[in-house]
């Protein structure tokens, strides 16, 4: 960690300083918690009023704001600038160079690239192939014939079943499982018979997977997590499902089998998506939605069942008025009953509830 | 993997060939991905049009279809026939015969049956008993007094707490936990006091459990997963709950404690079921439902709160019309207000919203 | 396990006996499963009728009940009395005293307190500090600089990332992960760039965490689980979120980042809570709710979107009447159309659906 002046940071991220460019920045923090030497950022408007009170030495913002009492870094994309500065000041996690632990169990037929660090109690099965510069933390299991590219990181207690293919610069967090059998049974006369799952899993380059996820192998083809996609914690992806590149899946999402997502989709927390449907590109699915139908490119949906977001926001927020609506209908029925009888309009009456 | 003729496969599964029985089948694939030598199948009507374009050498179908351009295998239950053919052509996962690894840690008082394969870094505690023909993958923990039957498979990093009973031919996938303490606390003066959970867990024969599941031990009696039931990934079963035989629980289901499910229930993904209720036999619960009441035998339910499915499908799909309905009610109120005043029907007015 | 008379138990918990104080109590069980020598309890009224038929030797109740056929222990708080008796009769789980296993891998720079028991295949990284009386089960990973207090229990295959702080008497169940990176990316020109997560995780004293949970480390500040809070299975807590003391979070809850919960909150199973909001003290959130707004102290909410519980119970239970309501509106529109035309009230007509 090396201190920089605000001016140096501005040069580094291509931003503009309003205020003293010579203030020293050592670390970053939130507006509310920052102290002298910290840079903070404003992305969520909710926190804008903290600009007046923050103890930060500088704040990254998207446009000049008058209420700020501190030097500002005006960046086109303040969150991206914040990321760049965080990487500059702190870097990513440093991994101890442990080499290949003698307490790891590595098959003679496995191939390990150069500059790999394989910790204690890792088991690497026959014919597995690990590229250069990988870090494999303790208690990981790498099954038979698994292939891992270069510079990937596998955190503790991850299990990768036989034959799965992991790309370059992939990060798999602790206790996740890649390539377990898909949930596939043929039910016959009341008994569920397991169907061999002969497909695999392909995790493309630059994917990150959270903790306690399960990525099922395909029944026949592969399950695919596309390049650059990021999965949060406790997510399960069904057999044969294909997630396109650069998607974001927030925690606890569940996607059934044989579904496809396009590129740059954003899937909120706890969303469920049924099998055998197609989700287009640039689709956004709000948290907890239940998706049961295809979604075209670019659409935003919410709710269970999921519907277009503007419509959905109005519709779901109206559930709270249901008792009132029902009472109003009853009142109308009563009134119209009176009107009908008083005007002598015959025997037709509103259907009772 | 051994090639067969379509005629041989027909004999094997008791099906009928329409077309050339001499085509050679080496593997299986989906209609869309199949190549020469592959057999495919049609179960989901959605894919029926692919019968015209598939490159498969044969397709398993339920009844003769005119549009098919390839030989057909007509089977009473095409998915069951597909399963049988998959097992014939590919078999289930082959497990390396590693014997008892010297890098496993097995208590002297544990009993291990014949033909077991216990991998590196497995810990088996005192008085545990493992039957014949079991496969225990790396980094598994088998607690004190645990009993496992014959021919069961325990994948990496599974934890089985003390005293749990696992049947024959059970499969427990990676990173799942069996027998952790139930979520039981007595709250007194604002502090939550842990209640000893002295019940156990019984996993009956032929159960399969997905990855990252948690099956709590009972507070007093046992938590039971009935014979032949199959659980997907990331499922949690509460203390003392009893799942009957031959149920299917899709991923991310959560069932609270002291609930019972009958036999042959199907529980969709992300369903939540409260504690202390009774779900009958042959009940089907749609994905994401929230079940708060008993369900009688054979019923199909959906929604949160869950209601009978036909009623529920209509009701939940109508949420999207709520804004329109509310507007219509307002229009009616306005109209009836005009009618009432014009007909001189007195002072009663519809309740305002 | 030592038998006691009912009278001794009454003295121990400060309760009153109705019936024979000399009956011997050896264990506890449910009303339905109890046998001679068991004490049972009645908390949930649903089971009250079992008081007539139970085979228990005594039952703990809150007030005298006439239908009981067995001796009663009248306690102010029967569930708390039951907990005390369970601890007296059975105690909590006994952990084998294994010392520090030579098959564990413990860094020379790690500090281990007295009377710790560290099992096989545990990896403890540099500068980690474990207090006195801790039990660390097999296949646990304790990252660099992690601090654990006294008398804590870490079950198998738990992973604690670098720098996390765990208090005293904390219990972390199997396959859970503490301190993985928060789900933080800056998306720029279609690519998601990982933001270093330099915050930590603080698990305060007396917390219990279920299996397969993921507690993300903060981006800048710490993620905090407050003293005495209890988390069920498969829960995920986002980066920088702060859970106050003495909260209960039931299984499969997901809370996004930078949210705060007060003290004594109860969060039902499968609840989702968005990021950047404030939940007050003593808040109760019903199972499966979706919380998107701040909640004031003491409020009870349910539903998705979550609303106040009394209102919500009526509103959500009314979804089943939507088809009927919509039909009634149509009927009213038709009737009012007739009325309007018959009374000659002009051309205005109700909006068609």
C-alpha cells in the first residue's frame, strides 16, 4: 500500500480535481466512515448529504457538487474510478507462495503448470491438468480429467467433479461444487431411476463464482458459464443451462436445466428461472422474480410470475389495496342493487361474493 | 461404451422400431446437438419440430410421428427407455478403486466393510460403521457412531455429524451436511439459549442428495428422508421433518421442522414449507410456492401463500391486471355517483379510495 | 445422562409440580413419541389434545390444564424450562479431546491457546490466532491473520478467509464460509472489474451459524454479526451488512450489502432484503418476504414487496379472489352500462377490459 496525491490519482484514472490536488490519499472508505487520508466515492444518491459531513480527504463524484466540503475527483464513471484506485492502493488478495505442498495428494498422471501453488490436503485425481500460475487452497478436490487454465484461483473445500473445464483467471470461492450430476431421473412405476449425466461443465475465462454454489453437469451437452460472468453466493445452475458472457447473478439465484441466458444479463438475488426457456441479451430480472417464459433482449422484468417491470411495479405494489378494492366492489354491488331495484331495471343482480 | 444397433436397443427396452433397425447407436444427445451415431429422444413437445432437422441416427418417441426424417424407437415411456439406453451405453460414473488410503484418518474403533474405497484426507470418527462397497471421496468427515449401509457414495467435503444413519445405495453429493443441530433455541429475557438436539437423521435406501444441502438432526426424534427420494442442490430440511419415500425435491427447497411429507410428492425449486404441518401423498408443489397449511393427498398447489393450482394459476396471473381493475373500480364509483345523484337515490356514496 | 425426579426438575427450573413429584425422568421427547421416563412439553396449542394420550411421564406446561392424564410441571416459560431440562439431562455435544493432531497443518506463526482440539487435515495459515478451549474439526481452513476467541467450535470443512474476527463461544457449522470477497464489481464498457474487498468480517460472541452459509467480507468496512445472533442454514449476508445482537435468521435468508438490522430481529426462512436499507430493532419479517424499504422498530412485515403484517395478511390472502373480483367488476360494468343507457345518462361508458 503506497500513498498517492489526489492529483496523481486523477492522472491515473483520467479524472479532474476540484480542490487541492496535493492532499495525500492512503486508503479508501465509505463517506460515513472515512478518516483523514481516505478517499471516498458517491454513486448512490442516498448518501449525497454525507458529502457535507464526511471526514474523507477527497471524494470521487460524477459531476461537481456544491455541497462538498472536501476536494473532489470528477470522473466520468466514479465507481469505475473508485475500482481503479482501490486496485492501485490495495491491490487484489496476495496469495502466499507455498509451491506444491507435500501434504497435497496429486496423481502421477496429473499435469501441473509452472508457478502453481497447491496447498495441503488438496487432492488432484488422474489426468487432471492445471495450467500455470494457479492457486489451489486446502481441501480442494479436483476430479479426474479436470482441466484448469492459467492464473485461476480455487478457494478451500471446492469440489470439481471429473472432466469439467475451467478457463483462465477463473475464481471459485470456498465450498462451491462444479460438475455434480444434473437432477435427472426417469420415474417409472413410482421409482426414480438415475440418468447418467454424460455432459460436462465449461467455466469460461474471467468468471468468478461465489461460495456454496452448485453448477450441475449436463445430461448430454455441457453446462456453460460464459466469459466474464460473475456469480454470487449459494447459486445453483441446472444441467445443460448456458449463461452467456458478462452476466451478473446475485446470490441465491436458481436456474433450472436447459435454459439459456444471453450476454450482459443481470439476475437479482433469489430469482428462480424455469428450465427450457430462452432469456435474451441485456435482460434484467429483479430480485425474487419467478421467470417462467422467454424474455426478449433488453427487457426488465419483476415479480412471480415475472412481468415487464413498469407494469409489474404498479401491479405488485397494488396487492396492498386488495382488501379495499374488494370492499369497494361490494359497496358498488350494493349500490347498484339499490339502483336497479329503484329504477325497476329487472331481475338481474350482481354476482355475489 | 459399446455400440449397438437400433434393433438391439429396441429389444433391450421392449420398444418397437419404425425405420431401419440396423443403424448403429454409439451415444445419446439432444435433438439439436445429435450427430451421426447418436440416439435422441422426444419428451417435451416444445422440441417436436426438431424431429425434421435432427442429425440423430434415431429418436425415441412415445408414438409414431409422421414428420420424423429418421428411424424411430416407439416406447411406451420414452424417457424411461432413454434412461435405460443411457445406462446401457454409458453406465453410471466409474469410481477409481483406491482401497483405503493411508492418508485417510480412520479411528481404530470404526468398522469398514469389504470393497470400500476411502480416499485421502477422509476422517472417520470413533465407532462409525461403513458397510460394503462404499466410496468415500476426499475431505469427507464421518462423525462418531455414524452408520452407512452398503454401496453408498459420499462425494468430497461432505460432513456427516455424529450418530446419523445412512442407508444402502445412498448418494450424497459434495459439500452437503447431514445431521447438524436443528435451529432450536429457547429465547428468554432477550437471549437465545441453545437446545440440545438429541434426535438424529435417517437417510433411507436409494436416496440421492445434491450439493450444499443441510439436513438438520431432530430435537427429540429423527429427521427422515424416505426411501428412493431425490433431493436437488442447496436444500435444507428442518429438525424432525419426515420426507416420505420416492419424493422429488428440486433445488433450493427449504422445509422447516416437524413437518411431514407423504410419498411421491414433487416439490419445485425454491419452495418454502413451514413447520408442523402435514403434506399428503402424491402432492405437487410448484416452484417458489410458500406452503403454510396442510395439503391433502394428490393436490397440486402453487403460489405464496400456496393455493390449489388451477385456482392459483388464474389468480396469480391476474396480478398484472390490478392497476386496470383499480381504475375500473374508480370509474364505476364515479359513474354510479353520477347515477345516484341523477336518480336522486339519496346520500349514500361509494367509499372513496 | 442421569435420571431425576420430577420434583428435582421443578426445583431446578423454578417450576411447580401438579401430580406425583416422584416420577423418574430420564430423557425428553415429543408428546406423540414420549415413553415411560420421558418428559414432554406443550408450547404449540396444536398439540394440546395429545395431553390426553401421551405416554410421557410428565409434561411441562405454561398453565394448569385439566385434560392432562399425567403429572405436570407448571413453568412460567415452558419452552425455556424444557431447554434447561434438556441441558441438565443430556448436555450439549461432547467433543473428543484430540489435542493438536499431527495431521493438521498449522503455521509456525499461528498462535493456538490452551486446551484446543484441532483435528486432522485442518489448515491454519500464518499469523492466525486461536483462543483457549476451541474445537476445530477436520478439513477446516483458517486463513491468514484470522482471530478466534475462546471456546468456539468450528465444524468440518468450514473456510474462514484471511483477517476475519470470530468471538468467544461462537459455533460455525459445517461447510460454511466466512469472509469471502463481497460481490463487488465496477462494470465498464461491458466488462465487470473486481473491486478489492478490504473490509473484514466480525462475528461477535455467542453467535451460531448454520451449514453452507456465506458471510461476505466488507468492501471497505466490516460485515458484522452481532452478539448472540443465530443464523440457520444456507444464509448469505452481503458485504458491509451489520446484523445487530440477538437476532434470529431462519434458513435460506439472503441479505444484500450495506444494510443494517437492529437487535432482536426475527427473519423468517427464504426472506430477501435489499442492500443499503435500515431495519430497526425488534422487527419481525415473515418467511419469504421481500424487503425493499426501511422498517421502523417493532414492526412486523410480510409479503413481497413486504408490507405491515396485519394489512399484508389480508392483502396477500386476497389474491385468490382476484378472478372473482375481476368478474364482478365486469358484471358491474355491464349492469351500469344498462343503467346508464336506460336512464339516458349520456355517452360515458366504463372503460373496457
